[in-house]
DNA sequence: GTCTATAGTTTGATAGAC
DNA sequence: GTCTATCAAACTATAGAC
C-alpha cells in the first residue's frame, strides 16, 4: 500500500482493514504510524539485493558478470514492482535517517560489487559514477513504463525484463566490450 | 510544495499560508484541490523541455548533438530540482489522464528528437529503448543524489551537472562514437 | 491481542458578510 | 476577491472492557 500510494496516502484505517483487525489493534503492535512504516520498509528491503551481489561476485570475465548483473537486476525489478516503487519513494521522501537505512540495508552490498566491476570494465572512469549509470540504465526503463505507451515507438514488449536486459547489456557491451 | 511533499502531503491550508490568503479564498480561484494541482502541474511543465528539443534539433554531427543534449538535460535538471521531482512523482502517482498530459506536454517533443538521434547513432538498435536509456543515464544521477553520500566513493562533485554531463557523454561516446 | 468508543486534530470544502 | 466561521469527514492516537 505504501508503494502504491505513499506514506501520507495510506491511513492506519486502510492498513487495519487490509490486515483484518481494528486500527486500535495496530497500536498494540506498533507505537505509531511512523514506526509501522519504518518496520515495513526494513522488512521490504531485507535481503532484496543479495541476488544482485551474488551475480556480481560470481566467476567469469567482467563482461560475463556484467551480463549476469543486468539479468539479475532486471529480473528483480520485474518480479517486485512494489520494491522498486518503495525505493523511488524513499529517494523522494526519505529523510537522512531513512536514506541511510536504505543505503546500508539495500544499496551498499551490490554497490560495492558494482564499483569493483566498474573498475575492471573502465579503469579510467569514476567507478562510483559508472555504477550509478549502470543502475539507472536499468531502472529508468521500469520507472517510465506507465508513460511510455503514450510516446512514439512504445510497445508492450519494452516492459519485458528480458528485453530490457538485452538492450542494456548490448549498450554497455558496446561501450566496454572491446576497449 | 507538491514537489517536496507530494499531493497528499500538502493541504489547502499549507498552500493558503504559503501564498498569504485564506484557504477559502483558494476556492475562489480553483474548484477543488485536484484542479489546483492539475493547473500547478500544467504550469510547471509548460515549455520546460523546449531547450532540450532545440539542442537535439540543431546542426552538427550526431555526436555533437548528443553532447549538446546531455549538457542541456543535465543543466535543466540541475537548475530545477522541483521539476525533476514533480516528474518522478507523476511517474509514481499519475493516473492515465495525468500521465498522458505529462507525456504530451513535456516528453513528446524532446522524445521524438531523441529517437531520431538514436536512429542516427545506432540504426540497429531500438530507438525508443535507446532514447529511454539516454534519459535514464542522466536522470538517475540526480535521483540518487540524496543517498549517494552514504555509498562508497560518493563525493559532492558527483552532484555537479557539468561533471554528470561529462561522464554520461563519455559513456555514450564510447558506445556510439566510432561504430 | 482484539475490540468499541472516543478524544483531539486536521482535512477538503461551503456559507455568507464585506 | 478576501475574510471569518463552520461543517462533515477522515485522521492519529488513546482509554478501557473483554
């Protein structure tokens, strides 16, 4: 619900109806709405990125690991749209404490592996920026999915994680493949 | 205010205080909150992307126009963080009507020019997907700015539009420069 | 651990004076 | 065009019975 409507768009009553207890009973389990939200985020973000990190740290050439990373990342985003929406809402709404939690709990692991891969792919490039670019290249295709059908050339298959992965892998391979 | 806190995070009283009139007076100018929001969006989005389209449609080689596009796009995002936030909130919260308005009012012009450039740069590539990739490559650096300082290698200059533009231009030039 | 009842606040929106 | 006053509903949160 928070993924779909945001923090202030979801009330304690909405939540209580969804879980089938009264709003008052929610306050037996959580001290207030803020805390309920934080625990929901902590749960939603736990272990989500482990597969990404594993794909990056496996064996193979840097290009093979790049391809596995892109496949794994697009797969995760396609399988769990709520996770993606929650992340992007946190980037818009999160205060320092929440952003630090997200950074440490979901981004840090894969990001370290991504910067390591970035240094292999392009040693002369800033690895931090290249890691961000690789992630953005994937994420933006999902982020823009609801609006792309109103844009020229937009077709349903552009929302297919496999199609997105192939496109991104080819683009990055062109940039870092034979250099 | 909508950029910072979202639709349901801003009340009519908040707005009335910010503009210095009573909440009741707002209803003399707008029939309801929804309509006020739509008019605010229509205003915020008008002519925002004209500079991008101009950069893409100017003279020069495709690589020169690519570089001008990236400079122009990063400049816009750096100069107007609220515009970027509003766009990303619309992608998360917009219904069909609002997304169509955004698509036609802000995305369509530059996107058509971007797909045209994409076909020049990489005829064998899907121009729709490549245009999305070029945009995401730029936008994600701004979207992740608040969290990147908690990630390894994150430095303040990574938020500088000029640094971002140089990075993205180099990456895209590597992919499409000498092919 | 869940409920009903409710306190106290904030919300979107309206009525009517000026 | 703006105001004060206000309504009805929804909100977060608490009290107290079971």
